[in-house]
C-alpha cells in the first residue's frame, strides 16, 4: 500500500513530484488513482455517503494546493491519510456550526431531510459507535481496524508515538463496549 502506481506504472512519489512541478496530467492521474481510497476513508470516518462525497471532493480540491507540501519523506498514502482526516474533521466542525445555526432557527429537520436508517448488521452498529468516539480514538480505530494499518504506520499518520496509538485504541475499545451495549448489540468482539 505504501507505493501505489497508476496505469502507466509510475509510482505515487514520481507522480507527486511531477504534479508539484505543475504537470496537470500527473495530478489528474494521482487523483484518479486515489479517489476510491479517499472516499473509503471519508466514508468510514463519517458513515454517510453524501458527507463522504463532500469530503472526497474537498480533499481533491485541497490536494491541488497541498501537493506542494508533500516532501516524499514517507509514503504518499500516509501523507494522503492525514489530508483526508483533516478534511473530515473540518467537515464535521462545519456541520456542527451549521447544525447550531439551524437549531437556532428551528428548521433542523427541514434542512437535513429524513433521518438515517437504523443499522441492520452488527458491523453497521459497531461503526456507528466508532463514529461517536472522540476524534483521536476514532482515527486510531479507523486506521488500525478499518484500514488494517499497524500501530507504527498509524503513529506516523497521526503524528504521535506508537504507544499513544495503542492507548487510543485501548480507550476506544472500552468506550465501544459501553456504546454498543447501549445499542443492545454485542459486536465489540470484532475489534481485537
């Protein structure tokens, strides 16, 4: 996963360097190669297709400017994870601000349309509970269990020590047991 290549076989790092130099084709290839990855991470973060699409679109726009800050010191996908997670956090904060405004005017239900459907499966219940965790715990669980990354890679992405990632995962598991228990289900065993 650390070194992906597009259809022409060029590594991400080569495409990123070309994009930094202003090569629009390289930038387009990079976005096309990673759009599904960006959407998947965004969806796991927020759990709603519409929000994940908004976040993915925002990341693609941000990527145009942010590509200049990529230094190639780590895997492109590690750097991209951080960009997606920052965009997801910003999206959530923006949503909270909008919700407060809407609540103040009493039109919350009309603005957001129909409520989300109840999760059918245990995995849906579990990921719904994950989305209720504090940001750092949510990120650690998303990256370790949702993306299958090791604690070391997650530490690089989150910009913290590996032990801190382990602590976030441990605390998240404790909270998830409570949250999932409140939902009347017991899928917490899937996070081991």
